[in-house]
């Protein structure tokens, strides 16, 4: 945890008994941690109401909707036990410490972010093509201003893309010119940081200090993993105190069902409930897959019966129509297959850039033994490009469909306007 916001053991003891003296320390701790997770900057001079507002919004964003916490006063004068509960929820649900270690990791290699995952949210939602409410933005925003913003966004995007291409060219030159110089035969070349250390050895001390700090954090994390069950057992006593005092089942609304925390049955709370939800979702998905398979089989049989009954169709015309239908069905089935396929090919996160020559035997003469030392989780740039191209084609098809829907919607609106001539730009 950050040294300037690290709570003292006495702060945790006070929060267990809901003492108001520990509230400000926990608000500051949650503020600093959530700011780091979201990549924002924080200063100790930030007002307490600003910190509390940010913490409440961030917790709501991550799915922590316990109303007792969001009802806490904005001056930080109460609610230390609720903040302790929220802190423990972050530890378990978000992998808080793991995320902090990943963000504070010293990167000595050249890395890039790779993501070929599908969006979690549905791509299309009901009511997105409906007209906006009365008094919306239609009468207040000029279309030309939106076009100007769109053009400015495109220009900045092209500039960013050009800078990224230039960076890739420079990285390739560094990797190519230092090929065969690295002690690690799997890498074979220096990174930008390593090249800079060779040119400016005085920066080595600063890097050594960062590595020592990271080593201390990793040692503290290993010690925490050994003592983590003790912490969750202690949190069970905190929940027991809440039950005894009657704060857990506090009434929220007359028309809303009362919420309660999941029962704690192990040293890691909420684990059993999450496991049950995953099992239930898995059974539902299997049942839906079986129903879909049966439905496809029935539709296919009925379709072939209709085709056999149509004897008056021309063979050539029917073949062309069937070919188009078959291509459309293959595209849709390919999308369904990608949804049900295992996610082993989906890549997400940071990957280190390592130059690979087409010929294994390089000028250093490593030979074929270098291939056997390749890490099992290595990803080729060709695979990433292929995945992104498939994703691009899928998005392009979705874009064309949305454009067609918008075109039809505009035609319906234009038909309802009498005495108005619409000229396309």
C-alpha cells in the first residue's frame, strides 16, 4: 500500500468498532488506491469532499452499490466500518494488490498493449434508433459544430497513428541493430531502457533503486498471501459485530427488497456465492446451446422440405439464391461459433516486443535450440493482426447494418415532411 496513505493497525481496530476517528484515514486510503487504479493523479491538498465524492463514484462504477456507504456524510465524520468493508471488498473482488503491483512494475523491456477481446456490453440496444426526447440536443447543437468536432477528432487520431508508426520504426531499428547482444538468448536484443543505460550509465543507480523498491513490494505481497486467511477470519468477526448491532439489515426503501451481504462460509468471503453463480450460468448456457442446436436442426429440415416442394423454381436462379443464403448463414454461424468458442486465443494485457528473424540461425549462431526456449505464452504479431482483421470485418458489417437502419429511419422522417425537399450532402 502507498506509504503516505497506509493505515496503522490501530486504525483497523477502530474501524472494526465503527469509531469515527478512523473514517478520514480510510477515506484517504480508498481515494489514493482508486486513483492509482484509474491512472489519475492525486495530491494531499485535495478537499475531503472531493475525495469522498470520487471514492463513492468509483465504488459504484466497480459494482459496489451498498447503500449504507453511499449515505455516509460528505465530511468524513462517520462510517469507518463501512469503509473497512468496502476496502475488503476491493481486496477480494478486484484483486486490488495485484493491480497495484502490475501498475508499479518496473518495465525494462519494450511492451505494447494487446487486446482482441470482444466487448462485454451488447453492441446493439433497444431504443437506440428512437428519436430523442423533446427539448434535447436537437435544437441547441449545430450540426456544423459536430462535424467540426468529428474532423478534429479524426485529425488527432491520424496524428496519433503517425506518431505510433514512427515509434514502431525506431523500436525496430534499435532491436535490429542490437540483435545478438543480449545475454538472454530468447530475447537476443536490447530494449530502449537497456540501450539508454548503455549510453548513460549514470541512470543505472536510479533503475537499481526502482528495482529494489519493487522487490520489497513483492516480498510484502508474498508475506500478505501467507497471512491473508488470518485477515479474512478477522473480517468474519467484523461482520458478526455488524449482525449483533443490527446494522446489516437496515431498511432501505418501503418498495425495495432488503439487501444483505452474502454469508461467509470460508476464509474468503463471497467465494461460494460467486462459484454458485458461475455454475448456474454455465448450466443455463449449456441448456441454451442445446435448444439452439435443436432449433437449427428443425429449421433446416423444414427449409429443405419447402425447397423440395418448389418444383417450379429455375435451377440457375435457385442455385444463386441458395449460394447467397448459404454465405449469409456461414457469416452468422461464424459469429455464433466465436461466441461459444473457448477464449484461449483472446489476448489482453501487455506483451513484450521481441524481434524474431525469419531464419533461426542468426549472425550470432544460436541455432535451432533457440526455438525450444520460446515461452509457451508467446504471441506472434501475425496472429494478433489476423484477430484484429476479423474483429474489423465484424465491426464493418455492424456499421453497414446501422447505416442502413439510419437511412431507412431518415427516409421515414422525410416521407412525413410535406413540401420539403431533402438533398443529400
